[in-house]
């Protein structure tokens, strides 16, 4: 009885403790930021003019998200005449699907995969706006899904092969800008699908593009090799989007390229994510620059502070940046934190005093940076701010040595993970500069300077020089990078699309389709992207419009009957009529009447044969369609 009484007394305390734990768990930041210095130690008398710190921003997995963040997607679709070009023929029926057929099937996949609460707008264009195929934002949780599907069904490719990209992108931005009230709490994205380049005479420049489409990420998708990647890459870069393409041999897989992108859009974990950097006071260190790829970064106050603007994070994503510091030799004003007989991880802010009990020396740590970050769960949501993460290094009076077999050797080695990211950013800078130079040298043509083979030789030479300069960098694996460069060199025979997509993927640290959805940077694929791509792989091959219409009228569909049954019954009727035609025409004994009757009989039989052949053709379409489902 006494034990029960004691338990009852403890129960309120247990409940209070549990509530505190739950409250603490509820305010734990789902976005995490961590740092790794290239060295854990800098001798006190040493000046390091380029001391690198790896900065990692990690989004929570999908399972940890607090519900789905609604998205507003504006699909800008090319319906110019070139979209009527065929894609592939079915072996069974010789039926050819067009690029427009592929686009329709891909957009229907997108419509099916959008969640309740998401919205979709369609903006169609050729050499101008096509208003009858366009729509405002449609709520897919209501009848918007059906309306959007019907809009896609009505799309027709017509007009010239020209494309008015920029006016329609500006229209897409306007649609998102004009959202009212709570609808602005959805995250806005733009998808651009085209098989050409802008032909309106628009003067492309990065400043103009950024001013026109810089508010919302534009993810560009190119169909086939005829497009010019320059405009699509720059649109993606200036809007913090991505550039993907499918080559001529994979035009039926545009749904897979879209699926990789959609897998990210549907799992928004944070928006307006920003990381602030502040050099520690009295330490003397200053920020020189930040390697941030396609993400905006800045350094202010003579290196005393800096910032990286990450923006939208998808669930499961990890963004890595390299911060370059100037760390001077320690002076009399340098502030140290002294720790005796303790062990401190250079990347940690808490020291562990339970190790190395028998040591007889003191550690002198110096803080180089203070890291803070902020983000919101959704647009318009309350900002979450985290402060206090520090970057520390030890500053011993002498270099650290250890004794090994009677010989002294220095044990300080650079962090392999920091080195690997440094090399990645340096290679990205090399390839991006190469691509820009080749684009500028085209002088209005679609051909690379000196041809693809010449461009390949240039890139190969740059890589060999790059590798020689880093061949003795300890812990750096260059073989994997060499495989990527080899693929880029081989692709240049077909143009700059592959290289441009590779640049886009590494700048944004996001997966892009580089000729095919099967060719992506695996480390940038999140679990949601993998799942969505797998679903796209299971789609039947795109069908031509006639076969698609037949499928829409298949058994059990609203508004249609058993198409197979109808065609079979009609064929049986035609066969019966054909057998009875000779009985319907019985000529008289006069020669003229005999000739006239034979003429009518032959004409009737010919008409019946044409009708039967037409129905047999429809039956082939139906059977082919059912084999593909």
C-alpha cells in the first residue's frame, strides 16, 4: 500500500517530465546544420590563408514531416507545330506517337500524382499564347483534376515551330503573383516543357531573366536534341530551378524526368532557409568566400559575417557548402577556451570530459565561426531560428606529433570528406566555365565551336590538367569524377545539353534527367524521387491520339461501352450483309439490266470491304492498347 502511495505521489512528476519531453521534442528543429573543419588543429603560430569548413544543411525525412505542404504548379506547355513530330512506332501496329502525345501522357501522370490541396495551372503556347488551352489555378481536390485532364486532352500542336518562351513564363509568374489570401501559403513552382528555343527575338541576358522569372523556381524540360540548352539552363539558374532533357532516343520517357522533379516538389520540408555565418570576435579569423554552387551566398563587413540562402528544401535532401576562412596566427588578444584532460570533437560544441583520464596537458580551443540558421515550414508560416552552433579548432603552442616505432611523424591529415567536396566545387566551376565559353562562341548557331569532337578535346584537356594538379591530394577519390567527365566528353558530339544538365544538377545539388531519367546523379535522389520515378517507369508507352481515345472508351469507362464488343458485332453485321448482297441484286433478263445490277453489286461489296477494313484497323488499335495497359 505504501509503494502505491509513493507511486501516486510520483505520478504528477512523471507526467510533468513527460510533457516537458514532448514539448522539447516539438520544438526540436527538423532542419539540421553541421560543420566539419578541414583540420581539427592549427598550431598557434601558424597563419592559414585558406582554411576550409564544410557546411551541411540537412532536411528531415518524409516520415518526420508535419503534413503535406500544398504546392501551386504552373505548367507552361509547348504546343507548336514541331510537337507533331513522331516519337516511336509500336511494333505491333506501326502506330506512331507524337511529342504532343508524350507530353499529354506525362501531364496526366502529374495530375494524378498531385495531392489534395495542390493546384495546377496550364499555360499553352506556340509562337504566341494559346488561350483556349490555358487555365487559371485549378484545385485538384475538387473538380479541378477532371478539368485539368480535359484541358490536356484538348491540346493540339499547330502553328509554326517557333516558341514564345519568355512571354508565357511571365504569364506563369503573374498567375502565381495574383494569388489571394491563404492561397499564398502554398509553394509556387513553374514547369516548362518545350522542344525548341525562344524565337520571339527576346534579348536573353541573365539580368533580364532574373528580373522576369526570379521569384519562383522554374524547372525546365527539353524534348529532343533540336533545342538550344542555353536559354533553358539560364532560366533554371536565375530562378533557382533545374534543367533536364530527354534525348531523341528517350522521348517516350519525359514522364520519368518529370517524376524525379515532382518527387521533390511534393515533399517540401522547409522554405526560406538561410544560414548565417559570423566570425568569432577577437579571434582574428575572417570569411573569405563561400562555395555555394547555384545558391546565393554573400560575405559582408570585411569578412566578419556571411550568409547562404538555400530557400526551399525537399525532405531527405542534404546541401553541402564550403566556407573559406583566413585564420591568422594567434596573438595576445586571441580568446581561447581552456579544457583540461578532456576530449573535444573539432566539429562539436560540447566537450566530453569522461575520456583520457590520465592525460596531463591542457587543450586550448579557439572558436572560428558562429553558425545560425532560420527557415519556415511553409510560406507565411512562423520562422524558426536556431543560434549558437560554433566551429572550434585546437590551437596548441606547437605542432602535434606522435611517436611511432621510435620515429616522430605529424599526425594531422586533412578531412577526406571536406577535400572531396572542395574538389567537387572546383570541378563544377571548371565545367560551368567551359559550358559558358562554348555557348558564347556559338554566335547564334546550334553548333559547338569547332564541332563536338573539338569541344570534347578541350574539356578532356582541362580535366587532365585538373587531375594532375590534385593527384597527390590525400583521401580524394578522382576515379568517380573521371567517369563523369568521360560521359560529358562523349556527349559533346550531340551538343551541350548533357553538360548543361550536369552543371544544373551539381549547382543545385538536385537530380536532373541528363538525356534520360535513368541518367541522374544518384546522390541527389531522395527516397520520394526514387519512388515517383519507379511509378513513372510502370506507365504504358505513350499512345497516338486515336489509340488514346479508344482507351478512354474502354469497357467500364464513363461515357463509353464495350468497344471490343461493338466492333465485333459490327464486323459480324458487315459479313452477313456481304453474304446477302448477291441475293439483294437479282437482274432481269435484259442485258442492260444485268450490267447495271452487277455494277451496283460490285460497288456495294467495295463499300462493305472498306467499312470492314476500317473496323479491323480499329480492332488492331484496341488490342494494341490493351496489351500496353
